[in-house]
C-alpha cells in the first residue's frame, strides 16, 4: 500500500517523538532485579529447564520496550548486552554447567528483539524512506 509523503512524515515524527534510548537502558537496568529474582526461583525449585532461561532476557526486553520504545538496532544494543550479562550472572548463581554459557548470545538476541516496538506498515515505510533521505524531516 502506498502512503502519501505527509502521512509518512507524520508517522516518522510520531515514532521519533516517542523513542527514548536512555529510557530503554533505564528499563533494562530496572529489569535486572526481577530477572535475577527469576534465577533465584530456578535455584529454589532445584533445577532449570533450558527454555526457562529465555525468560529473564525477555523480561529485560519487555521493560526496555515499554520505557524506551526504541525501534533501531543500534539503540537496542545496550539492552542486549544487559540481557547477556544477566544471563551470565544467572548461570553463575545456578552453578550451571559451562554448556549453558553458550546460550549467552541467544540471551543477547532475545533481549534485543523483545525490546523492539511493534511497527505499523506506515511506520516501516517512513523509516525506510527516511533512511534513503526521501523524507523532509528536521533532525
């Protein structure tokens, strides 16, 4: 579907106004506490399932999504790094085998991908057009 230039400029301005990279980092830092508490729960139940290890990075990504509202990759890199760091701390807390440390990049990508806000089609078109320099935007 085609959108007018004005619609794309308004959509781009809207998502640019709502984004906050510092808020994304703040959300990820705030989410460290519930994510580490989840690892304590894993210790209390006496074990862990590999799939459960995806929950703490997902929690970090969700907090970051709702506070930061970022959509670009470079803005979500610190969130992924925090998710990976919490995964390593959780593995140390669990006394996990070294094989679980291999899942650290997966924790990075889970936190980073969950942190991305869902975009409507007009927003995706607007971002693409802005990257090509075809939108009249004031940065």
